[in-house]
C-alpha cells in the first residue's frame, strides 16, 4: 500500500459530498485534473475502487464508504488536535456542524444560532435538518458534531448507543383542528374524540410511530387520511379542513402558508411530553466550540 495524504482524503470527502469531481474542484479552488489525479493516486495507494460513475454522479463503492468513514474520523481528530493546540487562546473558533430534527429546527434553532453567533463570531457554524435516524448516523460517522432531537422511547427506534444525551426541555403533543370544526366540549380534547376524525399524520420518522402510539396506548385506532413528512403540509391540510393532526412544536401564528387559519387544542393526556435533548458521541472529547453551543442551547431552549 502506498502513502495516503491528507489532501487526498479531503478530495475524497468533497467528491462524496458533492457527487462529482467537477463540483469538488470548484469548491476547493483547484483544477479538475488535480482532483482526478489525486483520486486515481488514492485508489492506487489503497488498491481499491472508491467510486463508480452513474447518471446521478459519482457513487461510493463499499470500499469507498469505508474509506470515507476513515477520512471523516481523520478530519475530526485533526480538528481536536487544532483545538488542543489553540487551547491557550480565549477565542472559541473553528468549524461546527449542528444537526437538528426537522420540526425542531425552524422553531427553536434560529434563536440559538443568533445568540451563539453573537457570542462566538469566529466559529464557522453550519447546520443540517433531518430525521432522527439520519442524525444519529451522521453523528456516529462524524459528519456532524452534535445533534438536537427528540427522546423517542419506541421499539422502532434503535437504542442510542455510543452517544451521551442532555435533556433540554419537554414538549407535550397538542391537536390541530380546522377553524370551522365545532366541538361539544371545551378544554382539552380527548384522543377518543380525535380518533373518529380524519387524521393528518405527521410521519417524519419516527414521529408517525410516536403519534400512533399515543392512540394505541389509549386502545384506539385513528382514521389516518393522509401521511406527510412535512410540518408545513400538516398545517396546510388542517387549515384546508381535510382533517385533524397532532404535533409537538408550535408556531407563533396559527395560519398556514396559504394564510388560512386553524385552531390548536390541548390534549387530555396523562403521559408527559416528548423530551428534546442534545446528543454527542460518548467517545469523542468535546472541543470548546461544541461545549459552547451546548451551553447556549441549555440557556435558550427552556
């Protein structure tokens, strides 16, 4: 096996993320031939094929996926090394990538990002929004530095081994109903009342299992009319009068993108809310910028 350089691993990560040599060269401000040569040299040094070409671009082979995981770990270890080397300096700086569950992100993350950026302007902050399982995979494979997600206690959700969680707060589920829907009772709605109505199920994994589980615990089977992984689509369909829904995150305005109103109602539930937590890899020592972001989360998300 020949020598492998950090530059080659950087090019590997860029091609894998962007899907083409051309895009990687453009982002890295080098020529396409430079990236192509580096990739050829890396494959030669490792003795494996890392990519195959397809109509969708450059796709990683199984060997390429393993090499990418190693490259990601090398990058993470180098970041820790740089952080250690700059520990004597007061500034918190460097790259930080935060993952967040898609419905939490637009409601809670902007004020955290604004405050963190004000306090630590030298940190190059980026973020991704995804489903719970994707966030966990990204975290364990060092594609993100930490994640903010829900604490799901479901059989369909794999145990979060290898990570450490800190609870930020707990949000109870609530009901969204069409604005013109008449109810016989005031106050919290029962799941039994909702079970007889068409249900718009928010189904971004594993949220669908969570909401259906609430009905199952009450011995009820809801009438699911539509399923969607879009938070905004749920609100839009309810505002159109096509059914009721359950969510946990609330918007300040109870109106859809079409400027149509809907109504929110509390639920008559004995169970507690759905916990929001920040998770980090257990075996990765937090660098200062990660801990600084967690500190802001614990201060803001209460």
